[in-house]
């Protein structure tokens, strides 16, 4: 019920269309953000990541705040232990890059989905591919969003959202790494 109300709120407050071009927002982005904000296990992982890498302590009763980048960029499939349910994701990294690589691009209305926060935690998305969407949480230590796109450095929390046939998130897989 809460997820449905939140989705209705997002759809009515955001002047977004749901086709894929540079000024519109794909429904999978909205669904993934709702999942991040409402799933207690994922929210707990975000809080742990934030508390480990940021000196500012978060309020344990609040949902972790993060900013959403207006740019989408190619993100490879992270090293995650995939089960047979995700067999379609078992593709070599080289082949994945050859098939799905694209230059980063801005999706203007993407930034309007959630308000800009004072948080240094940023969420970056790739383009949705079939029934999955790859995202990353990064720490923006320079306060310049462009640095997140051009010069990725530091800890990263990778996410792979797997959607069912109705477009709902069936599962979200998490891994961690560090960009040098």
C-alpha cells in the first residue's frame, strides 16, 4: 500500500513521460528508487555503506538520504554471485560492454524525481536493459557532480535491479568495490 501511494505521489509531482529519450524518465528508474526507499534490507545496506565511508553519522530512524545524478552512464555488470534465476545476466563483461556501451548522457527530468539533499551520497544509473537495471552509490567528496561521471574514485555500492514481467523489482543484488 505504501509503495503504491509513493508511486502515485511521484507520478503526480514529477512532470515526466515514460519513454526513453534524453528528457524523459523510464519507469524502471522510478520503480528502483521506490524500492530503495521502501525496502528495509536495502535501506539498511545503504545506511551501513554511508556510515562506513562518511564521517557524519546518520539518524538510524531516517531513510538514508542520497542525491540522484541527472546523468546516466554505462555501468558494467558488477561481480555478484548470480543464481540460476539471473542466468540472462551471466554474460562476459567484454560482451556486455560491446553490446550495451553508450556515452554518458543527461536525462533532465531524472534529477527532479527526488529533491537535492545535502548528502554526499549519489546514485548513478545506467540504461535499463531487458529486465535489469544497474546502479551505483558513490561518495561525492568534491561536491562536483561532474567528478562522479568523469573521475570515479573511492568506495562504491553496486546494485543490480531485476524486474519481473509486470515491471516490479523482483530482486536487488548488491556488491561493493573501490575505484582507484
